[in-house]
C-alpha cells in the first residue's frame, strides 16, 4: 500500500512541480516523498522510478499527440532512433525515471541515516 501511495504521490507532486519549476524538480519530488513515506530503499527506488516514468511518459505522449508527432519525429531523426517518436518518448520516460529513482533512493538513505542517529 505504501508502494502504490508513493508512486501516486511522486507522480502528482512531480507533475505540479513541473508546472512551476524547472525539469529537475522531479528529483525534489521523489526525494521528499521517499523521506516522508518510510519504505525499504529498493522500494523507494522503484516507486520513484515508476512515478516519474508514468508522468514523463504520459506528458510526452500527450504533447506528441497534440502536434501529430511532427516534432518528435524530427528530434528522433537527430538521434540514432530511426525517426521513431514512440522510441523517443520511451527514452524520455526512462531518463526521467532514472533521475526520480536515484533521488528517491537518496531520500530513503537519508531517512534511514536520520532515524538511526535518533535511536
């Protein structure tokens, strides 16, 4: 239950933060959710990864569908992706997931460090 709550909260806070803050605010969202919701570090890692993967993947897919894939196909042709807009969306979501996962892992370890020093 905590795992699902962490995924949903990470996605929600990252989305709202992304409206007003720079792209790296997704790391802050994952970090603080991992501090607030106590989980094992591996679960924090995966909840941060999945939360950001869903947000960035869905946002990239929505943006791509609004312009009929014109921009993403041109960007994908610059990279060795064969001009595939869906592959570009997948790469975007995976990169965001990596940032969110590492930030959540850092938050989980910081929480563990703080709690161990209090005892």
